[in-house]
């Protein structure tokens, strides 16, 4: 009985597999056809990259409207359109009109030079104020290094590209360069400031530029060549006493895996410690650990607060304004 059931089950499974293979059978002409199509495609060469605006389904007004809605921001339509119109595009369109006999060409667009200047200033101010507020113990050199990295061409161009500015930029140059992406992002910030005010412009910079510090070690942005000397200067300025390195451990002496442990004390108070394959390396690592403790950028520091509002950074903005006035 069991033999009969087993044989019946085997025959049923076999018929199912044969049926499935028959249904999945690929006709003999498919392979040669695909190879021929691939050969023809390779013979044509690489496809020329064309601007999105050259497509027949392009609708610039719809793109402008969608850009603001995508960011959940309220832009004045004329100002936003100006933010994407670069001077090179205006010159190009004017030349086209002259070529067809128009003596006084009118494009009907204003270039974004003014908005770029405004946006660059706002980005610099807001990023610096945010970092100063988020990391209040960090000295000026560290603040400048972090701000310089956040506002570098590579970082800003990456933000601009991911916001979708590349396809709606009006410029004579193509492909779009990184500098054009950065200028457009600055112009968008300036346009938002003009359209919705200072608070929305700050929140835009905070959310899209400052948040690049998320889950990053801020100490990596500041390269300290001589940490012990910097520690001495800082302790002298803050009257913490002279830093004293002391060897407090040695593992694997005279081996390839030797490790020195050095601690640094100020006024007989332990500040930090570090490891190294030799004494000098251990002292440098201990000095870096001390600086992290003193600057509030230790490895287990609390996450940066990306919920800071304009009112929270207003004090640092006023300080910067007063410095520039002086």
C-alpha cells in the first residue's frame, strides 16, 4: 500500500516538473535576437547626455512648483525661478535673440548672482552658529575646521544634487559642474530667506547641511599635529596646571605587540590616558584623549542636538555680527 502511494506521488511530481519546464521553455530565436540587439547597441556608442529640459515632456513651471512642495517650503515663484537662472544662461538667451535680429533682447529672467551672495553669507553664518551652540567648549580652530568641512564644495554639491537641483538649473554649461550645484544651493537658501524669512532659511541649512555631522566623529574634522603642545597652551589659558605625562603600564616589552600606556595629570588630577607602540605615540594619544575630555568631544559624547532652533543660536549670530561690525 505504501509502495503504491509513493509511486503515485512520484509520478505526480514528475508530471508537474515536466509541465513547468515546458511552460518556461525559451524559444530558440530569443538568444540570437538579444545578442544582435546588444551588438547594435554597442555599435552606436555611448548615448549622449542631454539636459532634462530638452525632453518633450518638460514642464518648467511644474518642476518649480514640485521643487518647493518636495521640500515642504513656501517659495515666491518669481524668486525661486530666479534662483535657478545663472548668468551664463541669460547671456546665452540674449545672444540667440541677437542672432535672429532682435536689437534689444529681453529674456524676462533675472540672474541669481544676488541670491548666491546672500545664500553664501547665510550658510556660513548659520553653520558657524549651529556648531558653536552644539559644541560650546570647542576652540576656534576646531569650529573653523568643522565649518570648513561642512561648507566645502564637495559637501554642498552633494546636498544640492540630492535635493534635485541638477535637472532644473538654467545654465549654458552642460554637464552641470559641482560649482554650479553649490551656487544653486546658495541661491535657493537666499530665495527661501526672501520668501519665508530667516527662521525657515536657518531650519533649511540645519536640516540639509548641519545634519551631515550625524553619527560622525567630530574629532576627525580637526587634524591636530602636536596635541601635547596644544594641551599645554589650553591648560595655561584655563589655569589648569602643567600637564604631566606618566607611564602607567607596559605590555609585551621587546615584542612586536608592545604597548605603552601613558596617563596625563594636571595638578595631580587624572585627565586622560592613551596607548601606543612607543612612549611618544602613547603620549600623543593621551594628549588627544585629554583634549577630547576638555573640549566635550569624547568618544562617548552625547549626540549632537539637531533640534536647535533659531532662538537657540541667536546669541552666536549676534556675536558674529558684532565681530564683523568691529
